[in-house]
C-alpha cells in the first residue's frame, strides 16, 4: 500500500509540475504578445490559443495520471476521470445525465484513493425518489457509511417491466448504465461491487437489474418486489447473487402470485427456482430463523447465493423488523463479481 501511495503521489507531483510549466509558458507568450509590434487583436488570439493549448495539455496529463494510478490501485478500482466530485463527503445532491437525474449520497469517509461500492436504490410505485430515500433509511444504515448510494429518478413513478411502466423495454436499463458511468467519472467506484435494491415496483426493477444487467451488478436485493412476468424474461445467462424479503400476508403483490392491473404476477417460487437454475445450485434448501417473525430460505451449493426472507404476517412494506436496510446490506456487502 505504501508503494502504491508513493506512485500516486509521484504522478500527482509530475502533473503539478507540468501544469505549472504550462502556466509559465502562457505568461511568456503574453509577454511576447504585448511587445511594441503586437496589436490588441493579436494579443487576444495568442492568449486564446495558449489557454486552449494549456487546457488540452492539462487534460492529457490528468488522463495519464488516472491511467497510471489506476494500474497501481489494482483490480476493481478506477480513479475518476474528473478530479473533483460534485457531491461533498457526507452530503446529498441531484445530478443529471441524458435528460434524466439521480440523487447521490457520498459517505463521510469516502476516500478517492480507495474504490467504494455503490448501491442503487429504486423507488416504489407512486413514491418520489426523496420519499424512498427517506423511508428506506439506507443512508442511515451501515450501507450509508460503507457505500455510495444513488437513487435514480423514475419516469411516471414506475419502472420498466411493471404493468404501470411509463418507459419501454430497455429505457430504464440504458439510463442506469449511463448513471453508473457518470458516477464513475467523479468517484473511485468499485466496479466489482455495484448492487441494486428497491421497494415494490423498485424491487421489480432490482429484478430487472439482475435479469439484464448481471454484467454490471454483483448482486440485487428486492423488498416486497413486484415481480410481473417481464422482470424475469430473457435474462442474461450468467449467475448473480439474488436476495428478497417478502411478506407472507402481502395483499398487493402476493407471495404466491396472481393477477394485478390485468397482468400476471409471478409466484415467488418461480422466481426463486429460476435463480437456482441460473446460479447452478446443487438442489435443496436450508431454512434458518431471520428474526422472531421471519425465516431465511437459502438454496444449496450455488455459484452465487439465492436467498429469500419470508416474513410471517408481513404486508406490503419496507420492513422495520427485520430491518430491511440492514438485511439488504448484510447480504449485498458480501457479494463481488
């Protein structure tokens, strides 16, 4: 680690020297331009050319710094393309990309020299992004101290794959991919530890993330997930860690499936079995207590874990007991691509 930090520091000093040298060059150029033969128009043009050259050179030096430092930091780490993040440590802010936006929470202990995991939190049907951020309490949980949390803003307060979706197939997926790339321009994110969670329709979008973005996400966790048929169709053929918490008395999205809004809701056992196959599980389950009112069901011998917490008497909710935010992070934080 000391050797890595020495290399990063050496590269940074090199960049600093080159930028200072470029600044000196501009000063010399200005000095020449203000000589007795130079007119005001020549002076302005020369300064503009030298400033543009300096900006290009500084950008090139920073890109080289990022490349060299990233090689030193090891697998899964990548320094940001831009040296200063737009959201300060311990703060929230909304950012925009491709005409859409997302909220960002950066932990107080974020350090750009260390890659940090990312949690994507999808809101429930009809909830604002701020509503979900507040009631999920992900920021206030262990996740909020150990990961950058991003809350993408839904169109029409729903997500693709839902019967209520205002977006077509692939639209939200493209947005999420662009959002993660945008985040990576500003922060040193651990590309091996990107996760998704969500409530209800947002839990369905977490399932869409597992289905179609297993190349991006290391694991997903759904809470009271709305598993309409499209969220589990034509999935990538690669294992991904899958977790869910669901109330056995959920009257909105029943555990055993049914029909809602004229569309089929999957029986959760179908979803569980599909991930057993996809994750190459050996067969069979283990059952253990998750809380006084909940049991944990885990598939055996899987390439990536498959697990559901069944809450007896639980309804359609982001659970306070068992604590959904802590349960979700306890599972996700152990997963890596």
